[in-house]
C-alpha cells in the first residue's frame, strides 16, 4: 500500500526553524532582518531596507521556515511602492519614452531574445524536463510565466526557482554596483521616522492607490497592482491634483515586506528539487546580466546616460525591486521607470507567445 501523501506543512516534513510555531518564526525573521537592514543602511548600500530582510528571508527559508508573506500584504506593498515612485517621477517621463521609443523597443526585444535563447539551449541539452527552461528563463513577468508554464506542462516549482533567483541576482548586483560604483544611497529626508504627517493627504494617497490597484487587477492589466496605481498616481501628482504623502515608517515596512516576499520563496524543498538545475540557471542568469550590462554600456557611450541609470533601466526585472533601488539612488528615475515599464508591458504581451513558439520547436 502506498503511503498517504503528507501536507507540506505537516510535522513530519518540518525541520530546523520550521519546528517552531509560526509566530516565533516571524520573530526570528524580524530579529535577523533588523540588524542586517541597519548595517546595509549605515554602509550606504542602496535599498538596504529591502536587501537586509531579503537576505534574512533566504536564511529562514533554507533553514526550514514555513512562513510566507500573505498575498494581501504583497498587494499593499505594490500599492505603496507604486505611489512612492509616482510622487517622485519628473514631468518628462512620457517625453523620455516618446523621444527614445525606438531605442527602448530595441533594448527590450534584445533582452527577450537573449533570455529565450538561454532557455532554448538549456532545453535542447536536456538539463531540465520538457519546456521548463523556456518559461523559467523568460526575462520578466514572473507570475505570468508561472501560470503559462504550468498550463503548458512545465514544472512550476522549477519555473518559480529560475524566475526568483534572477530577481535576487539582479537586486544584489544592482545594490553592489550602486555602492561600489560611487552611487551611495540617497540621504534620508529630515522628516522623523515616526514624525507627524498630513493625514488627509496620506488617506487620499492610499485611497487612490488602492482604488487604482483593484481596478488594475479587475481589468487584467499586466502587473496591474503596480502599474495602475503608478500611472494614475503619477498623473494626479504631476497635475497637482494630489500630494503623495507616505510616512517613512510605512515605506520602511513596504521595503521589508518586499524583501521577505522574495527571500522566503527559497524554501529547502524547492532548492532540493532544483539542485540539478542550479548551475545551468546561474550560468544563464549571468549571461543575461552580462548582456544587459553590454546594453547599458551602449547607452552610456551612445546617449551619455549615467552608468547606474543605464544598468537599472536595462536590468531584466523585477520591476518592484528595481524601483526601490532606483528610488534609493541618485539616478534618473524617469528614464529607469520608462524603460522598465515598457519592458514589463512588452514581455507580458509577447513573452507567452514567444515562449510557446519556441517550446513547440524545442
């Protein structure tokens, strides 16, 4: 007789930190996150409030942690980050895109082509089962690729591993480049962490963000929970209709939640399942990052773009983590967001079609 399948969170499957009650696991996560975030901030590393919790989340997850950030919290994180960026963009965001759209389109399509080639090579070499590598290598729109890959018979766990490992690599490399390349984290505002703030403007900011986020999801806009509040908030902010008000403690909480949502995804079971694919995945990510770096270099020498701005603009996702790093650095935020938004929309629209086309021939 076959053994009865066990629930992933059953006591028999738990070990390490997973043996602790979930409230205790959260306390362990917070206890690890706080000193790491403080250290990164003192060291002047961009987005230290995100990178510290992300690293702590990875440590907890690979040591058996079973906690996960609830989806409603991640929705709130996207709202807060979208409205934060909306209040920071300059009026030339649309002009930046319209004046350089051929370059943006060429960069996005080049990154898509390189990521698709990497997935095709891994698939043809038989390293991963079926078409998993093609969906996992797609440069962006991770949630879309998970759904499409699962419907197409790919191993969803491996697709998730490949997608989110790239996010960790991109975010880590961007922070290192920002730190050692002379782009120190922006000096914090003089506003006290728990100081007074405009309650009416704060309520209006959250109201606009939540309403636009829900609308974006209902209309099935690609990454609608982020892009819809970002678009609506930027429009209202630039026209002076609203003043984006987000207290420092809320932004710090959103950064930490984003880091946790990434780090806690690297569970021990997923890592064990993906151990055979680890080296090929890392190689494909390094190749894609090197290619993105080449594109950034071309932007620097061709258009005179600041190196850090060029790198963040050409990085292959994720949009939310790149937005946090860009907002924490002295870069051209409008240029970064214009190219990253274009990449996300194009990869969401064309990515599944391209992946399916290549998968049929792989």
